[in-house]
């Protein structure tokens, strides 16, 4: 059992509602920014989602947004508060990458994703905590106190974009910028009850950005509402992704336990609930077996090779300052051969082709997002539904295959187990991000999970 059942769940006004209010001159970007900063001050002492606050920058950006709305030339995200995962560079701000080693690393310029958000008028409230170098599916590091889940302060929010997820789930902001190399958007989104979207590989560039899991990683949006994620994704991708209504008759392959991995019975029930909702929406849902094996042979070698190339020198220079998992990755990389890396690169293309072939028979796949709900901080499950599982991937085996495949994938909250949220994962074919967003929005509306957040706030649990 988890020790602390206090909740700090909340929802900021949606990005779309703010944009509409600004357009009608019914809200002030400056007042909204001040409210977001105040929410952080009220809650983050308990949650530790934020690594760095950017009050002066945020208020200056909000003032410019207010002027732009008055002048009638507001950009797509003008005045909308957002948090930035601390693996992305913001000019003039420290980028820690979740590492004590980088605690004074001042960025000289924006990375590509941040540059697009700045040009779109977003208001940068602050930078969010992450696993060190994005190397863990939870959110502990040696930089600061551990980030906590707003649904239960004793539980992990997942990772590596754990702080980003919490900043949305706790109602600091409507939008957060995350990054997903092996599930780092979808896992924390699932464990904190928000929407998370990993785009098709290569859709959202981050020129000059952080080098980690580069063969698999994507910048992407985290939000309470799919509609808000769509706005942010459109900015990141430099293209419009309007909703297309009435996408009926999709072929959906349902697998409640890919590769036979054990899954919490409550999550199985949530997947069945989502499948029933999709069936009611007029889609053809078919139960299938999914063989996703082989992804780890590609993923592990290529991730370790890049870690060694980018950060191998840290072993001798300051290894004592690294977290256990970052240190373990670098030590494992010392045993990696050139032949293993070359073989992994060769297998990568074959694996992508194998996953692409799944979509010859289906438009979308439906799976669990994680195998368990959020668990106690520092206590990864070793057993799920009576079966032993590995410590590293046992709780979250369903996300990384689609990073290796390059597919767009989304985590959509649909239910709760013992007052903790659980989510399903929708996966589309490469390049079909817009139809996947449309389906996710249809499912979101059918499941009405957001009503639970509203009820929590109404009862006072949000704050």
C-alpha cells in the first residue's frame, strides 16, 4: 500500500479556452501567467515537478502576448502557459538534463522545439524535472528531491518526462513539452491521468537539441485534452493538423497483453472498456495476438552506443555524481562491441518493416499503455497478476516497441484503479498522426475521463 493518499490533482484552463478568451478580450495573458506561477508556488513544495522557475521570462512573454492580441496579430499559442522538460535548451536558462553534473550548464540558444514554441507565443513558466539524461522510466535523479504523483504523493509519476506530466496533472499549465525515446511521454501520462502523444519519428525536429536515444526519440505534447495537444503538435511539426470529423469504420487490432506480458486485471478491464467505446463509435475492433519481440535487441545496443559516444567520459571524470541507472548504462556500454552496434543498426530497418506490416490489416492498434498503475516511489513491481517480471521493463513493456518502429502512439486515460489513473495506448501507422489524434479525441469524448478531474476539483481534492 502507498503511504500518502493526499491528492493535488487539478486542471488549468485549457489552451483552447484561453485562446478563445483572449480573442474575445475576456482574459489577460499576464493574469493567466501570474495564476500559473501562483499554482506552482502553492503545490510544488510537495510535488517537486519544477527544476527551474522562469517568472521574469514568463511575465515578459505574457506581456508581449497581450500586446499581440490587442494588435490582432497573435501567434497560435500566444499567452498560453507551458512547461518545458529540462532536456530542452532555453536560451539564457540552465539545462540540467536531470543531472547534478549539468546543474550550472547555461544554454546559449533555444533548441529547435523551444524556438518554435517561442515563435508561437507560448509563455514559458519553467523547466520540469526528468530522469538523468532521460535514462529511466521513473523520475528520480541526484539533482533534487524526487518528483511525486499528484494523485498520490507516495507514488511515482513515471518518467522520464515525469515533471512535465505532473505540471499538467496538478493544474500548473494546460500544456507541457515532453520527449519520448522509449515511452517517456506515454508512461508518465498514463500514470498521472493525462494525455500524451509520441509523434511519428522525425515529425517534430529539435535542431541543436539534446542527444539521447536519437534513433527513437521525439518531442511531443502532454495535456489534459487532445484538442490542446493538437495545437502544440501543430506548432512542433510546422503544419496544420485540423480535426477531421466522422472518421468511422477504422479497423482496430485489440491486444490486452502484447507478447504475453502480465497485465494488472484492472488495466485489462480498462482496455476492454476502451474497446467497447470504440466499437460503439462504429469501428471494427478485432482481438489479436501481437508479437513485438526483438525491439530490445535494437534499442539497447543503439541507446548504449550513443550514451558512450556522448557521455562515456563521465565515468572517469565524475562518475560518483551520476545516478545509479545512468552509471549502469555507461558501464554496460563499455562491454558493447562495434559488431553489436552494426548488427543493431541492420536489424532496426527490419524491425520497422515488421511493425509496419501490422498495419496491412489494421488502421490502429489498441494496447495497455503500462502493465500497472503508478507504484510506490523506488519500488518497481517484481510481480504482476501473479507472474514475476523484470525490474527494468516489467511495469512498462508496451511503449518502446513503437519507438523502435517509429510509429505515432498516444496514451489516453480511461479509468482508475484504487484511486490511481490507468490508460490505454493507441498506435497508428507511420505518418498517420492526424487520424490517430482524431481517434484519440473521439475516444476521449466517449470515455469522459476529464469529468473525474472536474469532480476531484469540485470536491476540493485538487488543491
